[in-house]
């Protein structure tokens, strides 16, 4: 006996392997709340427009609410034979309220239904992720404020370049995550569009009220083209792209935390609760969270690529291939949320070794640019100044002399332009303080940016 809800035109029952192969219920059951919310809105619209009777809609809505409770409490029996969450809910509705349940799917297809469910799900998840980003940013700001006086080496090519405020470095990540948040807010606009009424692909002959369905579900807009509506997954791809960029930021940060916590750098110590030991080497404390966030970034990129490739050859409109959109999406949502939550907690517990950070700059060579700038301010052309300072650096390296500890006579040996003020100008603190412009690393500017952020 073939008892599928769509089995009318079939003579044979579905092959068991095919049933397994085509089912999405093992993962799309996650959408049940959205599926039910969408069905309730649809049922009410059918009654409002006289397509079903009010009493019928009442029964359907009540049945759907019962099903929601059954699933919430774990009583609901999901079965692979139901294929997907849409069929599972509908079948249960019919078993609960009888033939009236068979009216729910009037003027609707699973094609517009699944699009609605994903949009409802993603709207919620985007909102949740945005609030997690804000919390993470709050933790970055807190750490920046606590260490506002700490100066560290800034790097290019992973070679010491110029001194910067540690807080300035942290705020660089604040800015990255700010853009990530904006990208999600933008993606939200295109997710927040109501597709129901598009039917399988061509709309419906019933006198539906799409605006009413949209209003019930809190959508500002409805889709403008039924074919596009059932075959559009752009909003998912945009979300996966924005998430990939965010994970790239996380991965870069992870890399820095890993490097900074090596015994060679020793700039920071990650909290014990966020590290693991080695089963063989007793001295080890491994930065696993940071490593896994870096590692999971690959998977998140893979999810984006999966969907781009999935969609690229599909003719309009809906194709079953599109069922493959859900696992990459769910995986990205779950991974991103976990990374945000764990990082928010982890960075609160980072211990900073001021001594190690300061002693990393003990040779003073990180001040070389500022010595060149000093000469330029005394009318030496920049190229010439660069060359003079190059010779000073060589001298320091050969003699093992810290650049910021040279005597005035040593300075003067390289150029008559050096004056006693060089001794006051060339300190780590001074050169940071002097980078006092919008976007610069002076304490004044960094505090100003923190205030702006806090006023946002
Ligand atoms: N489970 C399907 C999906 O996730 C729902 C839509 C199926 N539509 C269909 N005509 N077979 O995409």
C-alpha cells in the first residue's frame, strides 16, 4: 500500500533506498516552528477569503498548535516515510482532525512553503547572530578599555613594524565585526520577503490575500514573481557569504591568539577553561578553540561553495536539488553562533603579559620610522633620511645597542641634524601618542573611537 500524500498517480510504492535518499526530514524537522507558523497564517487567510470555512480554519489552527506542542515535548514521531517536515506536519494534522486537515494545502505548494520556512528561520537566526556579534564586540571593547595604556609591537609581514596601542589592535577587530554585522543587516532585507502564494511556480487561481499572510508573519514585503520566489536562494547564499567573511575575521584573530600564546611570543595566556592538554606531553597547553575556529572556517567556506555550485546550473523554477540548501545553512548558523559565544567568553579570560610585550620591543628598532620622520621634519628629504636611519639600524645591530638608548654623540655621528630633542622624541610612548589623527593609534584617538562606539 502506498500511503504518501502525493501517491494518487503512482502504481508502485517508493523504493526504500529512494525513500531514504530523498528524505529531508532528518534535518529539516528543525524548521517545524516556522512551518507551523506559516501554515497557521495560511489557514487563517484561506478562511478570511472564504476559500475554507471559518470553523475549518479554527480546527486546522488548533490541530497545528497541538502538533507544535507534540514536537516541542518530543512526543511527535518523525518518520522517514514523511519525506520532509511539511508532509510530517500535514499528515499528523489529518490524523488529528480528519478530512478538514486535507484542506490546509489549498492554494499552496511545498515549493513556496519551504521558501517561507527558510526565510522565517533565517530571519530569526540573523537577529540572534547580530545580538551575539554585539556581545562579542562588547567584550572586545572591555578588553581594550582595560588595557588602554598598553603598547605593543605592530606588525607587517609578521615583522615588527611600528608600535601601536594594544587597544587599537583589538579595535581593528571591532571594525571588522561591525562590517560583518552590517552585511547581515543588509542580507536580512532580502530574507524578509514573503513568498507564499507563489504556489508550485505559477501562483494560484484562488483569490488569496498575500498581504494578510505577510502581515501575520511580520513581513514587510511579498515576492514579486512566483517563478523567482520558488527558485530563489540568493538570500541564503548572501548569508553564507557574509558568514564566510565573518569566519575569515575569526580565523585571522585565532591565528594571532595562537601566535601570541606561543612560548616564543608569550604575549598572552589563554584561559585554562578554553584550552586542552596533550595526552603525551605534560607541559602542553593547546589553544584548541582558536585552532578549531580557524579550522571550521574551511567548512564555512565550503558551505558557501556548496550552495553556489548547487544553484549554478538550475533551470527555473524549483528543482529538487535545492533541498540540499539546508544542511550547509544550518551548519553555518550553528558554527557561527558557537564561535561567537565561545570567543565572547574566551577573550574575557585572556591574561596579558605586559613584560613580554614590552621586552619584545627592547631593541628599539621599531622606532626607526620615527627617527626618519624626525629628520624629515628637520628638512632632510625622506629618501635621504631613510638611508641615514638604515645605517643607524645597522650600527645598532652590529654593536648590540638599543636604538632608543643611543647617546646624543652617537646620533650626531650619523647626521648633524640630530639635536638633544631626539632623546625625548624617540620613545615608544611618544611615537604612539603622536599618531593623533582619525584612525590613528594615539590613546586620545582610541579613546575617542571607544566613546563613539559606546554612543552607537
Ligand atoms: N523537502 C523539499 C525541500 O527541502 C520541499 C519541497 C519539495 N517540493 C517538491 N515538489 N518535491 O526543498
